[in-house]
């Protein structure tokens, strides 16, 4: 048993928790801009897939998606996609996903930033998100620092995009603290996300023991 635990302790986190998106570069653009972005995966098999779909979710709903103009699979861990950000996209952070017949559905929340001149608002410009402990067991404390009174959606999501917790929270100007408990989750990588009605989102990656 001790030998098994020692082997686990020597393995990188990525080898324990399956496929996930490690990075997108560049990770921001202006609305209406067309650019090439490089998506880097961890433990992925992009080059072995026979069918791949990439989606960017530039709205509050994951049922409406923007597809890249084109993309090229460079190797098992890298895809280069040509993307046009819709002209009416609001300022904020947005989700995207990569799905294929080998890795399945891989979701990356609040990972791509849009700088918008359309419907630009100063609401929540000074918001910040802190989650602890990380790694966690069954309880999470969440601190949201906000610059106005308002409401937002607080959610806990895994790397496949499955939502395990979702609630509407009321925020005051200043620090807001919330707790998620009795989280009987499988070990792996998760995201805590705060989404505002104006499209702006903040998220942080956490690890479940």
C-alpha cells in the first residue's frame, strides 16, 4: 500500500485526472476580431481522433455556440483554430470546449476573454474570486469581492462541463463569503465559476483529493 501511494505521489496531477485543456493562446481578443488561437491539451489524443468539434460559448447559454472558421490538428496535444469573435459579444470571460471520438467532451470554463466596445459596462470591473482549500475534500469556502450590489450565478463544474452545484447568490459591495459542503465528488479537476448577468465571468481551477 505504501509503495502504491508513493507511486501516486510521484505522478503529475495531469496523469491522475485524465484529459483536460491546459492552455489557449492568445486567450483574449476584441469583439469582431479574427485570429488564430492555439489550444493545448493534457493527456489528449487530438491527432488520433477521426471527428473533432470545437465550440466557443460567447453567450450565457452553452446551447448557443460559435464554431471556428477552420482548425488544424498539429499533434495529440495541440490544435490551431482560426476564430472570429461575434461583433456583438459583451466584455467578459467565456467558455469553450473540444470534443472528439477519442477524448470525449473536454470543457474549459471562463478561459477566453473578449474586450468589447459594444454594450461595455463598468459593472463588476473590480470583482475577484478566491476558493479554498485547494486541493479540497468535501467542503469549499468561496470569497467574491465585488464593487457593486447585485446577483450572480455560482457554480461548480468538472472538466467535462457537468454542473454539480449551481445557485443564484446576492452580492454586496465588498467581500462576500459562501460555502459549498457535502461535496461527495470523484477525485479530479473542477472549476468554481461566478457568472454575472452582463456576461462577465470569473473562474478558478481546483483539485479534489
